[in-house]
């Protein structure tokens, strides 16, 4: 995620970090080079290109911008839903930590096992969503016997929540907590399951490939045809106009691609590592631990 002070109006023209320009620079270069070559050819052979009005390109650009805007909004909705799921995850871990400390004041070992499992769950979920080793992220926060059983499991994150539920059920049977309190604590585990499932749904259900392919091809065709239609009327201004329009359409297309997968390590993806570190700080502080890690800070304006 990009975290940086907003530059002034003049500085906006030169901002690259967090901009979409580096990712579409190749496409911009191709279209601008084509427009430049056609402009030079028109200077060498005047009136060789037909005089085309801007009407057809206006209608084509309007239709393309509407579809690109729809796709961008759809992908942003996925990004925002993912952020909401992680927000609910943070709420559930904080609530469970607060209640575990209050309800089990005499059992420090139980409190530590419960809260460290939640830290491991958060770290493991972040790793899983980024295609990394979830077991390696989980292992440091689990009891040795539970950590040893992780490699053979298909869903180690749910095994962590089952272990928490088992201990809470044992406390209920022992009379440490009643049915109402048990149901409340189990509700927080359910919220964590819902957050994991929602994130997996977003990760495993991309927008239809055919829709992406259609818009991508149309953007390419539109930008490649622009120089042929404008060179006869715009003359030397053709490369600049084409570059501006190509930046808009290619930029919207690329930005939608980046927002569609919110769990990666691209500049505009969600800062899963930072949020997992926040959960770790909160839960270890609730346990009274003092050697807390520092919150992650943006590196070159990017928070991961």
C-alpha cells in the first residue's frame, strides 16, 4: 500500500513511486513511437493520410472508458472487501484477547497458548494469501506437538482454530466458563473462519478472463488506431495527444489488474505483513510481554 504525503500540483507531474507509469511504460512507448513515425511520414508525404474526424474515436473512447470504469470499480470492490475482512479479523483477535485475559486470570499458560495461536493464524493467513509457506509462518507460535502435526494438514489454519475451540470447550466442561461465555468466545473464532473463507473466495475467484481479454484487446486496438486517425488533422501534436489518451486507457486497465488481486506485494496491494504485525503487538501486549516488535514502516512509501 502506498503511504506518502500528497505532492503539490507541480510535483504530481513527476511522481513515479506508486504511479502506474512504470508498469505501462512499454505500451506507452510502442504507441507513442508509432504516432511519431506516422507524423514524420505525414510530413514527408503530405496528404497521404486521410482526413478523419474525431467523431468515431470519440464514441469508441467513450464506450471503452465506460467499460474500463466498470471493471476498475469491480476490482476496487474486491480490494475494499478484502480490507474489510482483515479489519474484522483484527477486531475478532482483539476481542478474544481481551476476554481471554479477563476470563482466565489464573491460567497464564492457557492465555498464552490461545493468543499465540491467534498470532500464528494471522501470520499464516497472510502467508497463504501471498502464496508463501503458511506452515512456516504458523510454526513459531504453536506448541511443539501442534507444530509437528502441521505439515500433514490440508488446512493448517483451521487446525489452529480447532485447537483454540478444543481448549475453550475443555474450560467450559471444567466449569471455568459458562455456556454464554463459551458461545461468545466461539463467536470470535467463527469470525476468524469467516475472514479466512472470504479472503480465499476473493483469491480463488478472479474476474472472468474473457472480460479482461476483451477490454485489453480493445484498449490496444483503440490506441494503435489513434495515430492513423489523428495524424492528418493534428499534425505534430499527434504523438502528445496519443500518449495522453494511451496513458489514460492503459493506466485504467493496469490499475484494475493490480486491484483485482489485493493480497500480493504490488505497490497498491493490502499491507498484510503490517496488519499481521499489528495483531502480534496487540496480543503480546495483552499478555503482558515487553519485548514487543516495532510496527512495520513504509519503505520508499510502500507498506507491505
